[in-house]
């Protein structure tokens, strides 16, 4: 991805969405705003589509025009200040798919992550060997260099769990995740050991949906719900499959996926029993 076309961060996307909403609520077109403020329509378009972060003067002018007062005004100003990309991501961004860099950016800004996986161990909890084996299996046409770049990006992502204030991570996996021997028995034993270590962290919860449950709503596919702390930035649902990567932000989608996650949480074994099931799977390797 060219350096000038990096994926927008969650905060920048939310800021753009709020500015579009405020303009619409004021009954103004972009041309109206340009005429009243002198802000170029092309600049306004880039700001409202998250292609550019507004300069402080531009943002204040828009908030004055839309008659935005505190605390909403302060919230939006904070979003603008904090909307730059993570520095470490810039190292990889030119070689990673745009959708993936957007996801990594969102993940790094989230206050909590609700992750359901039906086939693979979640990326934040993968060992390097497991990640390499999973990527090779999932991307058979990729070169060794491409695989290694993705592996290193995935390992770098895991730094969010070691921050002073890490996100709250709640992971639910289908039993198939801990039974499938990705990379072979030795790789899986090490991976299951890593899951056990992660499950002991105070900010990580790990649950397994056992085969005995039978059918469940998670069989339709994996997803991540990312929740953000700022009042103006609520939630994003991320769905990845072979055909497309989707970011869902509509209220009905958020309600639906939060409901599915709650249902899966009720079906899954409690954390202690989940850890015991994973340990049993490791012994069988």
C-alpha cells in the first residue's frame, strides 16, 4: 500500500462518520459548508471519508458551524488528536493488504475484543510456529517472503496484550480449534501450552464450545467485536473470509453479533473447564 494511502484508523473513521452526521443534521451540503467557511469541497470530502485527518483549525471551524458544544466538542477534538496510525504498523503497511492494516489499527485501539473462532487459534494468542503453519495452509499460493511478513506482523500485533493498559480479550473457540493439528503434534502442543498461559492473564478469558453441544450459531463463521472507549467511537464487527473482509458498524449488525457472542458464551464451557479440555487435547497429541 502506498505510504499516502494507509488504511484509516478506527478513530479517524469514527470522526469522519460524526462529521458527516453533523453536517446532515444541520441540513447542509458540502457546497453550503464550503461557501460558509471557505473550506475547499475536496478537503471536506477527504475529511468526511476518512482519507485525511482535519487540521485543528478546520475541525474547530466545522464544529462552530454545526454548533457543537462540550462534551461532544471535546470528544471529537480528542478523536482528531489520537487518530494517527500506530508507528509499528507503518513498517509493514506497504506490504500488507489494506483491509488487514485497517483491522490491525482497529485492534490496537480497542478497549475490549470479543473474538469467536471456529477453525484457528486467534491471532493474538498464536505461537510463531502455529501462525506460520496456519498461514501456509490458508495461503498456498503465497511466497515464503509474503508468509514471513504476515507472521512478523501477527507477532507484532500481540504487543497490545503486554501494554500497561491492555485491552480486555474474551476468546471463544470451537473444540475443532484445539483438536486440529495445524503444523503437526509438536506445534500444537506448544500452541495449547501458549493458550493455557494466556488464559491465566487477568485481562484474558478463554472458553471452548465442546463438540457435545452440537449445532450452534458460531458455525456460520468467525468474527471479532471491537469495542472502543471514546463516546464517539462505539463498536466495529470484523468478519474475514476468503472472498471479502467486512467491517460492520450499523446498530442492527452490532446488536446481532453481540447477541450471538452472548449465546456462544452461554454454550461454552467455563474458563477452568475449557483450560482442562485444552490440556487434555495437548496430552493426546
